[in-house]
């Protein structure tokens, strides 16, 4: 990432669609935002990150996939409602 602003990552709990479990991941840097899904580790929406930066975000998701899934399991949407 070339910019000096910090990139923040947030993620959902475990979600399901079409019989598949996934976690939605969001990266933000100022006005820039990108969203992706685990376990696919692909950015599905991008607003402001360069192609090289998107590749870096996808690599980050690959490296941290297991860790993010573990954290996502801890999120209880009913308790947080």
C-alpha cells in the first residue's frame, strides 16, 4: 500500500448463502473501500484501491483466512442485537 493512511479491516460473523458458509471482509482507508469474502479470498467490490493493492488485500485474506474464520465464530448476532 503506497498511501500512508492506515487500512482498517472489519469482518462479519459466519454467514450462509446457497448452502455455503462464508465471512464478509471489508477494508477501509479514508474514502477507499474494498469488500471480499472468505474462504474465496477474493475482493468482490473495490472503490479506490489500485490493482496492486487489491492483490495485496487478497493475499492478506489468504494468509489470515483461518484466523479470521476463528474470530468470526465468536460473533453472536443474537447476543449483539
